[in-house]
C-alpha cells in the first residue's frame, strides 16, 4: 500500500459538521496510532490530531479524531472559513518501515 | 519555541547532487527521531527518510534508497539529507520534521524547494 486512502475532496457550509475518512490496513492504521495534519494554502503542515484522538494544545475542540480497526476519521464541527485547507492522515507502516500518509483531502468551505 | 529551519535547496541538473540541512532549536535534538518528508508541486506528502535519536538507525523510502543519505550532528543541532543521482521526479519541497515518542511527527520546518531540471 503506497498511501492511506482519503477522499480527494470534501466541502461544507459555515457552521456545518464535516467528516473526512482515511482507510488503511493491518500494517499501518490497524497496528499504530493515527495523526492528522492540516496544511493551509502555501504553508507547511501542522499537527492537528495525534494518537487517534488527542489534540495538541492550541487546536480547537471543533476538531476530533476517531479510529476503528483499519479506518480512521477526522470530524470538524462548526465549520469556519479558515478551516479551508488540505488534510492528511498518517500512520507508521510496518511494511514500509516508515510513515505512510494519506493522499490528502482538500476541504472547501462554501 | 521549537524551530526547524531547512536550507540547501535549489535548481540542479538530473544526475546532480544537493545537501539539505535542517537547523533545530528550542528543544534537545538528541532526544528525538527525525524525518524528511517531501511534497511534489500540487501533490501530497510523502515520507522520505527517518533517523533515530542517536543516528544509529536509518530508514528510507524505496524510491530514494541508495541515492539519499540521512545524517545528524546532535552537537551542532543539525539534520542533513544528502541527495545524489537526482531525478526529475525528486522535484519537491523537502520538509524537516521532528518525531516525539507517543506523538509521531509533531513539528515541521517551512520546507526547502529542490528542483531537478536541465
């Protein structure tokens, strides 16, 4: 598996709740914790969720993560215009012996 | 404040070499594994290489193994990535990232652009 599977795009209106999925396999998500990263246009990625569902300090509680088996998801509630960004899931992969990223999901706030 | 500042990117011809550096500050480099992650223009994030905290273990993506070498100098708070036999498909922004136990990649540098073109 070369990438974790994410939908290429997602969208929502301000105030809505959106969910971004990420699926993998037993060698990555099934065996290791998942992180989520937010990449605003023209900037470096930033850690959004670690350990499947933990938020670093400073990340609003509108962002939440969950994991079940070999799948994981990121939920954003109370969508805001500044949430428009690319979102990536990531997990260590035992076959790769490295970090495997999802293909990324471009979130558009309509 | 944790800071990772990459340098060394630029335009290089196919088959050429570059050495990327990452200056770390605001934390004890010797306590952390480090990774390089790259992003081709308009594309997603791709893991390139990992080095453990004392430099004794290194790991590479298949696409760069044998061409790239990761190293670190904890005394100088610096991480390096030597890029040899460069190909057009190596064109990307290269990010230096910090790994923390129990967290994974938690900090990213601003990136340095490598362009491989004749």
